[in-house]
C-alpha cells in the first residue's frame, strides 16, 4: 500500500527536480498576466525536445541545453528541420 501511495509523488518529484536543475524553475519570477504559465509551457516543450532527441549526444540535459543554445545544427536536429 505504501508503494502505491508514494509512486505518483516520486514521479512528480523527479520531474520537478529535473526542471529545477535544467531550467532553474524555482528561480523564475515572471508574475505578470499569463507570463508564468506561458513560460512554463515553453520550458516543458523544450524539456521534452531535449529528452527525446533524434540524435543521441553525450552529456546530460543541462549540457544538451547549452549545446542547443550555441549550435544551430543541433537545434535544427532537435526541431526536426534537418
């Protein structure tokens, strides 16, 4: 019974931890109108793109995010443009 109760919490906590480590989610201070919600949707979209890349790269999500920010070719691969 204990495992059944804690399983959803484990999934939620691991996702929250990844979002906080990769994107600094807890440090975001956007609070005007719908900015917080819009940025959360955008971060989740990018997180899913980084988790399921068409070409596997070495390094964690944080490293892949840095590579995607600096490499046009890797970013195009992530978006499926190549």
